[in-house]
C-alpha cells in the first residue's frame, strides 16, 4: 500500500447531519475513531463522512452513515437500533466491513500478476512440478 501524504481521519472528515448538533460531533468522532486505521489509506481531501439520525430517541429512530471516497461508489450504512450508542456502533462496524470488502475486490488476489510471468520454453522448474521432472529423467 502506498503511503498517503494527508491520510483521512474521522475527526477531519466527519460532518454531522440532521438530528445531531455540533456538540455531538466530538462524541461521535470518538465512537468512530476505530475507522481511522481503515480510512488512512485514502486522502483526507477526497474523503467525506456524514452521520445523521431520523426521529432521534424515538421508537423507530434510524441512524445513517454515508461515506464518499473519490473514485469509489458512495457507501451508505443504516441502523434501526433503539439505543443511539448501539446504532452508532452498528453503522461504524458496517462501514468498516464494507470498506474492507471494497478493498479486497480491488486488490489482486495473491499477487496474481507475479504468477502470470511466462516461463521460457524448454526450462523445467522442478519445484513447480516434480512429477514432470521425474518423467523427463526416466
């Protein structure tokens, strides 16, 4: 992974939307701090997070966390947990899973580009196929 000059952090990229006040922002940023390690691979200028809640502290409240990263599709996670703290943790964990899944889909599996290097004709690598090497010497 290449180093990012200005890595994204929750504290730098988080906006609070409907249902939250600016006073809630620091508390929410603390709850989401574990996302920092996952966001560090992205540029802060190209990353945005927004958390909002509908019908706060009422039955049926819905917490939504949206994540925009330049060059990727927007990720939206939601939670209908009745406890606000649990709902925030739920959307945070779901976002982490989705970021991990997206990263896995974009990275080559087991450095496939290294396996695709063709071997020169006529040379046999005994470590790759010992049965073939035995057949040629018999």
